[in-house]
C-alpha cells in the first residue's frame, strides 16, 4: 500500500479577507507536528506574506485564484506552497532583495525577507504572464529536544 | 481588528486589538489617521497589548502613524509589544526608527 503523507490543498479568490483564513489554516494543519508558539507564529507570518503578495502583486487589477498547499515532509518538516496564476515576476533575484518593492509607499519590501527569515528554506519560481509559486519548508523542533 | 482611542491632556492612546495584516491594516490606518487629525496630540502612544499577530503590514502602520505624529512635532512610541509582533519588528530593524517597549 502507498504510504500516505498528510496534506491539504485549498483554493480561494484573491480577496484580502482570505489572508487571515489562509495563515490560520496552515497553522491548524501544522498543529499535528506539535509546534511551539514561536514556530506557529513563524508559519503564520510566512503564509501571510506569501498570500498577501498574490493579492497585492499577482492580481493587481482583478480577482484571481490562489492555491495554498501544506504537506508533511518527513517526520518533522512542514512544506508550504503558495501559488498564483497572476502577472509573474521578471527578475526573481532582484524581487527577493530586502527593501525591493514595486508597491510604492504602501509596502516596505520586506515580505520575501520575512519568509526567508521565518522558515528554513524558500524557493520562488515565476514565469512572467503565467504566475508564481513560492515553496517554503519549516522544520518543527521535536518536543524531546526542547 | 479594532481600534480604541482615548485622549487626555494632549496624549492620544491608540489601542489595537486583533491580527494586523494587509486586510485589517487598511481600515485600522484610516481610523488612526482620523483620530490624530481630530485630536492633534502632542504625544501619541500605540498600545499593542491586544495584538498577538502581525505580518509586515504592521511595520507600515507603525511608520505611517509615527510620520503623521512627527509632522505635528509630537512624540510617538509603541507599547506592550508581544512576542510575535516583536519578532517581526526586530527582523525588519524597526527599533532603530521607532521607540518600542515590549510587553512584560
Ligand atoms: N506573487 C507575486 N506576483 C507578482 N509579483 C510578486 C509576487 N510576490 C512578490 N512580487 C514582487 O516582488 C516584490 C517584493 O516582494 P516583497 O513581499 O518582498 O515586498 P512587497 O510585497 O513589495 O512589500 P511588503 O511585503 O513589505 O509589503 C514585490 O514588490 C513585487 O514586485
Ligand atoms: Mg509582500
């Protein structure tokens, strides 16, 4: 029999009211790894940044779909994927530099830095005109080592 | 997200409650701006006791509130910052720009 690894896949429209739903769904899924409060905070922060980017940047003038996938990866790692089918990013490396923003006064250009700092790995794949996929991995400390 | 303001002898206290994100920050920022425009305080304290979560949108709320207060030549500080918001503000080095007191 195939070994079933637990996952969730949620799709929702790019309405800002869903930012809180998405990060809290990820946190509730992560609960089965018995994370600390600090780790839950990190997961919520990273998901909130990624989903907000889809809402603000990927679909600037329309409502599009956002997909959130969370998957248990090995024994103690959570993989989080946030995907959109929006405008995409021309230069991913540049976009990921701290303080880089195309959002003007309203934004601080700290989103990718937060995702990077609050998880253990961050990968961004993007095709202009096709969309963006952000993949993050977060190791959850085992209770025995705390 | 709720915004509660109290004003006494030139000091405006703004207490936020709930989670700060891009969605909630918009309305919160409007309410904060309105309160400042109405009272024109000499001193403004942003009380984050009731905020258990913020993402980078909270940074913009702090900086924009401070900017408005400084335009009035007022003093601005942030109080009762809990663990998660504190971690976000530290990651962005907000402490070098804004006077921040943590919740003890
Ligand atoms: N999903 C996306 N689709 C299209 N462009 C994106 C996406 N995510 C990020 N970007 C681009 O990368 C830039 C940097 O993103 P980042 O999250 O670091 O900062 P920001 O969103 O501009 O500001 P902040 O997150 O601090 O509010 C954005 O300004 C935008 O140009
Ligand atoms: Mg962002």
